[in-house]
C-alpha cells in the first residue's frame, strides 16, 4: 500500500542546473567522401588541413 503525503506549501523544487556544454558527432568518412579533391591537394597534409578546417567550421556555434 502506497501512502501519499501532502507537500508543504512553502516547498520549492529548484530548477536543475544545466551546464552549457555541447557535443558534435561527425561521420568522418562522410566528410572525406564529400570533400572536393583539387589539384592543390597534392599530399595527405593538404587533405588533412582541409578536413580539419571543415570540422572546425562545423563546430562553431
């Protein structure tokens, strides 16, 4: 048997504190496949720089 007790009138339930965090989940292979491959991307370093730039742009608020 469950009993329910009345709550006092002065009882207040505080709002939960929410942290201002955010999460970005990306599909890296999707980004790799979407990236335009240009003649300027002559090595993996150029490709990686463009990839990081795209992900950084996605993460800006």
